[in-house]
């Protein structure tokens, strides 16, 4: 198994040294755990793609300490960026902007644009500081297409064969869903991936924000129809539709629902929080637990709303069950 390290000063230094030597290191953020390498080091970037089995055209998010760090790797920083980042950074908002010529194209999946965000997790920030503010490119620390990790142990499970991988332990990710991705290179700002920073709050700041329902995989690979998926086949069921769905299913199922008293044996109910924030922060752990039960299917009760914070939850549920 990989090595899980408590985030002492010494282990932050070791992680930074490994990254300077061209290795990838896993670290906690407030969204999910990331598998990071130096943005400016194509060796480390290649390691990230190799370890994740990530298609080379799926771009990475660059993590920086602040707006100053972002401006070192992007072009076209404008007043909208100042407005957004002064209010929402550090935090779970990723901006897509034109990539500066000095940033290796490998760090952007071959694109002329680059995604950038400033994480708030103290361990991520200490690592960035230890690296002198150099940017870290990091996708989620899971094998490509699998459920994102929200605990150090999730990372260790996905990368069980990477014996030298260092994982900095930062506890449970506070938000537990990947960041909101906002494209600022289009005529109007475009929401590419909903997250904890809601569409409503972006519209309050920017006015107009496009939020197309379905994305082509080309625009933003994290929005492929099937993504963030458990290994067991999973399906969404209408709210209060559990009994009806289970009546048709003789094989044992795992059921993510709000009230497990509706789940008779031989099925297993997993109680989900009614609060959107709590739901988001526990969803991936619940999907990973459901996967270990050896059930025929995972059934997931639809949340009560698809607006505000629920938008990101429903988006991930749709992809997990596509
Ligand atoms: P992950 O870090 O694994 O959550 O994935 C990062 C996701 O951010 C990608 O899958 C894309 O959906 C999105 N992304 C990153 N860079 C870009 C970019 N330059 N243009 C559009 N989307 C991007
Ligand atoms: Mg990912």
C-alpha cells in the first residue's frame, strides 16, 4: 500500500521534495483529495496521468496560493476574476482562462486554456507554501472514472499498487464534491461543472452565467456522461419510490436513501443526510461503502431539489448512474 503521512512539517517537506524530484504526491483539499505534481515539470505531470490511467486529453486543475499565483500561469486576468477571487478564494471555485505560454502544454491536457483554483485546506496551503508558491497541477486522486476520494484511505485503496506514493492525511474533505468549474474564455461565463459554489451565487456576482444542461465531453472531460462512478451498477429512483423499485428487484441492493426504514431485508439501507452540504460531503464515502457490500445494484433516492447546493449533488448522481 502507499504511505499515509500525518501532515507534520517534516512530511510536508518530504512531499515537496518528492514533487521537486518529479514525483506525484496525494494531498487533501476541501473538495476532494488531489494527486499533484509541479505544473512546470512535465515529468511529474506524466506521472499523474500514468498513475490515474487518465486520458492525456483530460486537463488538470492548477492549484495556487492566491490570485497572484494564478496570474503567473494564465492570460487575460480581468476585473471579473478580481471580483470572483476576492470573494470566493481560497475555496472550491475553478476558473478556466487562456494558458500562459510558459506553462507546459502537458499540464493543460494539450489545451490553450488552463483551469486554476486556490484551495483553502490548510494542508494543501502548507504544501504550496513549502514549494515557494509554485503551482501544483492535480486532478482528483482516484483511478480515472472512479468515485473521487474524500479520505486518505480512499486514495490508498485506489492506488494500492503504487507502493511509493505519499499521501498526506488531512482528514475528511469538508465539501466532498469536486470544485465548481467556470469557463471565462467564452463570450459569456459558462458553468462547466456545478459544485459547492452555486450557480446562483456566481450569477449574483457576474450577472449572466450560461449553464448548459449537457456538455460535450470535449468542452470539459469531467463532464462526460459517465464519471465519478461506483463499480456496482447504480440507478437513480424517484423520491419516495424505494418500495416500488425494490419490489421489482429480488437480488440484494444497497439503497442510499433518506429514510432506511423503507428498506426491507435482504437489501441494505444507507442513510443519507437531508442537508445538501452534508449530503455532498458524505456521498462519495457512501458510494464507496455501497461498492464493498457486493450487492447486485446500488439504488439512490433522488434528492428533494436540483437547485442551489443540490445542483452539484444531482449532477454527480446522474453521472454515477449513467
Ligand atoms: P478533476 O481535477 O479530476 O476534478 O478534473 C478536472 C476537471 O476540470 C476536468 O475533468 C475538466 O472537466 C475540468 N477542466 C480542467 N481544465 C480545463 C480546461 N482547460 N478547460 C475545460 N475544463 C477543464
Ligand atoms: Mg476527477
